[in-house]
């Protein structure tokens, strides 16, 4: 009997109107005759975590220490200790957030959307490592970034990546950067955070795929030096660009280079350049005039080509934005193209959403935004690729073994390969003659 | 070497241990999250209990089954929490063993290396030029391949929404989706606007109605010429607006903000919708003067949509059926008395003047929002402090302009782009009286400066070139807006009515009605109507010599709002009620 | 090999110039962004009015057990004997038996107050944020139960993983000082 009665009540309620959006008082709160006291709603207080400025202070200290250790002190041991500390603090204690790599997206969104205020801490995390890179090179990568630290610490037996493969893979950070800026600036998605391989390890939790990718990448890192930094990190791409113009940077030798070739294989990241003969050598690739003509043609052409591609890619990414996705779904439903059960997005839209034409109008505005931003970023990407080529075609001539201005992550490994460094440290060695043993 | 070997052994042990632990973790996680959905369906409850539960439903008296369900339920829950805890502990242990593994490996590798070794290098030196050539070829090749791939991938992609797809999605199954209603570029024609009372002070913001069938007298308390009156839930100083058979109002308190729609025929409330934006609902309410309140700005409608703004900077668009289209917070305006500037519409744009703070704060701005989405289309900063003037939209010599007035600048903007067209420096103090446009002149005034007429055909700073006349003797208005019937411009302050010559600016006469008024005067059927704060409508004829009162009508309720006019009807907002005045016999 | 001083200095000059431009760019970008009216730190929260109880809060959070849990505003509760948040649809009996409960983890406590009123309490340690009770309460009841991000657990990711998966766009960023969007009037932080 009770069951029938209950069903009746439910049916009544159902008829009374199901689509009432939210809190409605269907049953008035009772007046208790027994004086029962209604409890107050209790919510847990935020866990006290270190304030943002503490993180900024730690970052600044770390950057200073890394720069000092790699350029003045020339201590690999120091860098290792700093890496462990950074990994513990920014990685496991702060659980990967706030992070300079992810800050690219906040900054991009902040520039594109006047309604979005970037927290000051995030601005500091974006700017400080880049400014330091302009002065002392990529100190951030060496021992402050937890992503770099975790890969660097597990590197056991580095394998040299062949030049052609290395060059192909080094394009990916730029694609990552372009996609991240496009999607962040349009307010769609923060892909750097969403597809970060290591943050799952820092949190000891996360989607299975993220954890598996992190573990896999760490195993790879044991043999290939810093795969994320070299072939994925979008911030690394920016830092590399900045550090090409840095005032100071780590040098292999503390003294003079006799081209003994002892350091030749000491860099696990492919960031040590052998001496590059001046002019006459490079001329063999193409003559000076040829190269200049190539640049003049290539730069605008690359910008135009990729600008066009970027616009297209932008439009194609519209469904990544929640509003774009909703409009696409609503349209598909309108046209009867939707198969299977209606997705939750449509359920939510029908329940609370605005009118259909407002959704479409939003999509229209969004689409033109995607197009514009896509074109801009595409053009910038094209320019970056052209400049990459230009850098190879116009190499800086040098007589010595030198750290690559963009790629060196200041890990301090190559120092101890240099006999002059050993002399500096007071270790007695016989200095080799120029050009190695058989030079 | 001994050390190196033992480290290698430790590394081995830790490595194997980590592998086993990792495998266990994977197994545990598979057990924990069975089923579809991101591989994370918590609790096997649904799958294993559901058949038992439905069996019980068939046979509700089966106590053994009931017992079985309870036991399985308990078991499943315990299992779930146990595995969860296990996963967390095992995770940390795995991290520990991985650290041991890596440390031991590094130490073993490090110790195996002799400290100092200067070998003879026998390999051939790589040719850097060749390497560079290879790198250049690779980069160029990769870039080209990338471009080709992207081109192939996106060749078919085209902008579908901008091609007017939104407007062409007509589906016979859904009658509501008629093409024009979906057209984001739609806006009403000038004729449609002129027929209605879509904003503060009517279609052109002049306070003049061309209707001739309006009642000249009423007495609401006794019911004379009162068609209906309806209570308004929340207070507000904003004025009613009318489109067709619907009357719109807004009301607000320091907590809630609402938009109301009334049936013009019966006065029944058709809908009321809250404007609640989570961020601003939780923000501190703005401080306002009691006379201004939280809902001083008058709403605006284009016949399909109605837009409302409140003292806390919340603005929202609704369909005239009461469906919320969009809402956004423009931030709480810093305003001494409370934000009071009403909305203006231009095509499918909502023009918002947000004058706030002091002149040096540079916080004031004028912006146009897309009326479909509420997205800002343009925003232009204004070099003025907080003001209370509702702008008017005028068309002078074919040039559409939004005319604003504030301390010290009177500025006209291009409604399409927000570009400044011209500006004149002539106002001072708290500027609240809305401008009037007649005789090819813009009339502006404020009580601390002057009343002035400006020729709206200049560009740039026209202070020295385009001010036709200026008069600061007396009769300068504080809150009541200007009214111009052609030959004369009228102001009203504290219930005293002043007339100026519209072409020369000469003060003509003053008439003391012995009443206080906040509402702006209106011109109805050639007669001046002025509503006092006590709810008395003073009606009279104004001429070159003076003002002749021809009658008074009573609302029976205090008011600060300006009436709205529709064929045969006058809508007045009292402090508590919305009144509809009309001749009962006629329609 | 002697270095070519003029060539070197030209390159150095170029580099210094580019460096200056970079610094200027960073400086102005940082200044531009920090000059914007800053809302201060924010936290992620669910707008209960937008939530449609799709259940993704339980599965999408980066934490092992979601930071989203159910919150109950007792002041709005009807104290129903037949609580559609507590009971399965078509319960056999109105008692605490496992066969009648909706919550998969048994995280709702039901207490008799006086006839016919019962009080319901959420046990946060057991709640996994699946939102089943919330759906029941919103559909048939007063909506006094709703999901909230619990900030003792939330690590405030740069982009909340649940927010990107939320079909109703119900995740909003709220000021860190007031990180909850509670229904009803009474709110107290523990």
C-alpha cells in the first residue's frame, strides 16, 4: 500500500513541473513542535597553503641560485641539489601548480580577453624565467623547473638523437605553443595543463592516461635527455628564443678552448656546438646573396602560408570551446544529424540555456575570433620556422666548442669534461694538445 | 668498485620492486574503476547490486534476498575504501622505491667512471657545415610537410557560422525557429520604434508624444480613468517602457534585481525574472542614496528583447517572453548617489554609459553591447567623473550621434564605432538632466553651470565654435531633463518651471507650481505634463508669456518616475504600484 | 685564428638591441596585464543553479577522490519522510536498509526528528561527489542538497579538469576569500 501511495506522490510531483530549474520550495521547511534546531550549513575551510608571493620568492631565489651555480660557481653538484629542492617544492609540495609553462596560457588569455585578470603571481612566473634567460640563459630549466628537474635527475645513460630526428622533433614545441596560445586566447581550453605528463606524478593522482604517459616519459628520460624539455615544452621554446640573446651564459671551458674535443660528447641534450668555421665554410651551403634572397622570400611566404593554415585550424578548433561545442550540437540536433542519446550539453542547454539564436550568435562571434587569432598565431608560427632556418643558414662563427645559445639548459654537465676546468678545480691533469689525440 | 657493484645491486632490487608495485597498482586501479566513462566508474555497486535490487522489487517480502543485498553492499563499500587507501599508500611506496632505484643507478654509474681521464680521441670530427646543411634541410622539409598536412586536413574547413548559417537553420519540426527571429543582425525599423515607448522619455528620448487620444485628467484613488493598478514587488526609480501590449519595469533591493513584464490590457504580471550573476550576487552591494535606489536606470526594448541595468553594474537581456538571453556584470560603478543612467538602443546594440569615480580616476566609459549576446562591441573611455545623464540618439544631417552630457564635456559619439564625433566643454558639477534635440540644436544643462545650445555638426573640440548660446542666470535644472517644444526650452527645478527662448537662450519666464518634482517633463497633446514627487500631474499650456495651468491629476502615491505613453493609455510608476490611466469607455 | 672585432661587435650590438626589445616587450606585457583591475586570487566553484548533476564531478577531478562533494543547506530542507535524495526511486520500505538507499557509498545519514520529519546529513568523508542525491533533491525536492568544490581538498589547478568536462559550464572562478556558492542564508566555515 505504501508503495502505491508513494508512487502517487511522485507522479503528482512529476506533473507539478519537472523542468523547474533550481532551488524551489516544494516542501516548506517544517516548524518543529519539539524545538528541533536546524543545523547550519558547514563547509570546510580552505587548506592553508603557502601564499602566492612565497612561491614567487622561491622562484626568484631558485633562479638566482641556478644562475650563480651554472655561471659563477660552475657546480654540477649544486645544480643537482637545487633540482631536488625545486622538484620537492614546486613539484610534490605545490603539486605542479603554479607553473611557468602553464602561465603562457593565462597570459595569452589575459592579452586577448580584457575581462580576464591574470593573477600577479602568474605574471611573475611567466616573466621572471624569461627575463633571467635574457641575462644568464636558461637557468630556469637547469634546476628550478620541476619538469626539467625530474627528467634531468633520472637521466642515466644518454643516447645521442641523430641530427635529422632531433631537428624534426624540435618543431613540436612550437606546434604545442601555437595550439596552446590559440586555445587559451579564445578561452577554450588550457591544453598545456590538460596534457601535462608529469603533473599527475606530482599529485600522485590523475587520469590513468596521464599517469601512464608520465611514467613512460620518465623511463624514456633515463636514456634520452629531457625529452619533454626538448621536444614538447612550449615554454622551453620561448626560453630558447630569449636565451639566444642572453648577456652571459655557461661556457664549457673556464679558460681557453684548445679544441681538445674532450667535451664533444659530454652534452646529453645536443646543445654543444663544435667550432663553426667562419664564412668560407658556410658559403658552401649557399652564397651570401642566395641566403639573403632566400630569407627575403621565405619570411613573408612562411608567414602568409601559415597564417592561412592557422586561420583554418582556428575555425576547425571552434568545437573545443564550450560555446562552440554547444552551438555545433544544437545545430546538429536541429538538423536531425545527432545519433544516439543527446549529450549532457544539450540537456543543460534545454534546462537553463538561453535562446537558440543567442547560442548561434555567440558561435558566430567566436568563429571570427578563432579565425583572427588563428591567423595571427599561424603567421607567427611560420615566422618562427623561417627564423629557425635563418639561424641555421647564418650561424655564428666560432673557433671554440660552445654551448648552443638557445638549447643549453645550464645543467653544468659539460664543465667537468674540460681539462681546464679540472685544472681550475685543482685536479692535476696533463693538458692535451689541440685537436685531441690525433689532431 | 665494490661500492659500485652494491649500488648496482640495490638498483636492481629497487627496480624490480618498483615494477611489481606498479603492476599491482595498475591491477588495483582496474579493479577500482570498472566500466566505461574515462575508466573511472566508482563502485561496482550499480552493476552487481542492480539485478538483486530489481529481483527484490519483484518479490518485496523476500527477506533473505534483502539480507543478501545488505551484505553485498557492505562488502562492496568496504572493498572500495580499502582499495582506495591501498592505492594511496602504494603510490607513495612506489615513489620511494623509484627514488631509491634512480639514486642507486646514478651512484653506480658515477662510481664506475674514473675521476680524471684524458683519452686520445680517435673518432673523426663531424663537419659542422654538413651538419648545418642537414639541419636546414630537415627544418625546411618538416615545415613544408607540416604545411602540406595542415592544408590537406583543413582544406574542407570553412567558416560556417559567419556565412549566416545561424539564420538559415530553419527546421520544419520547430516552428519557433523562424528565420528573422534567429537573425542576429535584426533590429526594429524606425516606424516600429516611433509607434512605441521603448526607452526613457520615449522613442527619441525627447519626452514628447505625438499621441492625441490621451486622457487629460485622472484620479487614481477614486478610480477615475484608472484602468488598472498592479503592485510592483521590488522598488525602483526607473520609468515604465512599453512595446505593443507589454509594459516593462525593473526593481531591485540591495540583494535582488528583477525585471518585470506586465500585460498592458489587464495589468497582470506576465513574468518576472531575476538578474543574478554569481560573482556580483556575492559582492558587496553598492552604496546608493535612498532617492536613487538600486534600480534607477530605465530599461530599453526593441520589441523582441528587453534590456535592464542595475546600480551594481549587472546588465541582462531577456526575450520579451521572459527568457534570459544573456547577463553580465560590468563591475560595480563607483557612483556617489548610485548609477542612474538609462539604456539606449541603436540597431542591435545596447549603449551603456558607465560614468563613475572622479575625473582623474579615468574609469568612466561608454560601451556598446551586442544585443544578442551581451558581448561588448566597442568601448570608449570618457574623460569625465560620475554622471546621471541618459544619452539621446539623434540624427543630424544624416549623421547618427549619441549625445552625452557630463562634467565638463558634452560629447557625441558615433553609435557604430564609438568614435568621438565632437565635444564641448560647458558643464559643471553633478550633471543629471538629459539633453534635448530640436531646431537642429542640442540643448544641455546642469544646475551648477548653465543651459546651452550646441550645433551638433562639428568635429573635435567645438567649445569655441559651435555653442550657439549659453545662459546661466537662473532656472537651471538638477535632475529633471530638458524639454523643447520648438520655440522654447523648458527646465524644471524644485517644482519651478522655467522657459528659455530656444534660439537665443533668453530666459522668458518662471512658473512656481508649489511642488517638488523628480520626473522629467513631457509634452502631451501640446500641453506640458509635469509629475510631482507627491504623484500630482500638473498639466498646463506654456506660451511666450507664461504658463497657464489647465488641470491637475492625482495618482495617490509618491513617485520619481517619468510616465510612459501608449495609444489611449498612460503608464505611471508609483512607489509601490504600476498604474494604467485611460478612458474607460474608449479602447 | 684572430677574431674579427668589427664583425663581433656588430653582432653584439644586434643582440643587445634584440635583448632590449625583448625586455621591453616583457615589461610592457607584464605591466599591461598587472595594471588591469585585479580581482585577486580565485578558487573554482560550482554554481548550483547551473549544475545538471551529470556525475562528471566524481570522475573528472584530478584527485583520486574528487574534491567535489555534496553540501546540504538544512535551512531549505523540507525534512521529508520520503526524501528523494536518500531513497531510490520506488523504495521497498522507508527505512535505512541498503536496498532502499540511493547513495552508492552510504554517505547520507538519516535521523528521525519528529513525526513526520527526518533530518539528513552528509558524511563528507564518504561522499564521492557523484551527485545522485543532488539530482533526486533537485528534481523532486527543495534543492537543498547541491554539489560544491570542497576547498580543504581542491588543489586549485590552473584550469580545473572538471570545469573543462562540465557540460553545463557550471564551474566559475570565485574570489578566494569567499570560495563557496551556498544556497540558503546560513553559512559558516568550519
